[in-house]
C-alpha cells in the first residue's frame, strides 16, 4: 500500500502567518497534518471536500509541534485521534508512546525531528512518487537557513541532515509550498 498526498493549503510567514495543512490517505486511514492558522477555515474545509473527505471522516491528526499556528483548527475533526511527540489522544483517552517510529498506517509513520522545538516530529509517507516528509525543519524551500525560533539549532541541523539522508522525493515544509530537495536545500 502507498499513501497519497494532497496539500489542502500552503502556508506562509510574514505580517500574517499560516501553516501548511496537508492530507494523507492510506487505505481507510485519513490523516490531516498541522491544522493550524489559515486566513479562513474554508481554506482547509473546501479542499478537503474537493478530495471527497468530510471532517468527521478524518481518522488522525498530527501536530508537528504545539505552536498554535500548527494546531488551532484541530477541533474541525471530531472523530480523529491526535498525535504529538509523546502520546495519542482520543476523546478522554491519553495513550503515552514515543512518536519516533510510530506507524499510523502501513505507509505513514512519525519521526522525532527536534530543533524548532524539543518536541518536533515529522510525518513520513511512502507514496507512489517516493518518500514525502511533512516537517517544520524548513519553513519553506529557502529555509530559513537559521531558524530564528529554534530552541536547539544544532539539533535542527542534525534533524535536517537525517531527513535528507532518507532521500525524500518531496518535503512539505511548515509554512510554504512543497519542494523537491536539492543540493542547495539548507541543511
């Protein structure tokens, strides 16, 4: 089985900030990654509907980290399990588990990628086009080379190198359009 990727909305940073919100599907598993700030919730819900998915059909939501610009619209998905760096949350159930290596589905897994925050995780999806990594290690294709909010810049650069060593076909950054990594991708 392989997952499919749909970018629901590409994020940006500037006078206003929006997260990149993505949809992954793998069989019956429907995952939304980083349902954070957007100019209008329709920018999440309309492309989701165009993909044939109702909010109550989303099975899982992943938070790359706990900043509000990546989490604020989580309640749009009432039937989902929520994943972060150390647990799964479903209704009033909190199940401790490390994210690193956790499989949401046969083609979608989580990886610890600290740097921006100590708790950052990335979502790795095996697709027909190769490995896709959804991550906040990069805000966009340009970086920034040095994340001005990184809690641990050395860990950030180590996590970037570890992700690039996986030779992903595509990186979906925290606040920009998806890009194919090149030799110029900030490490």
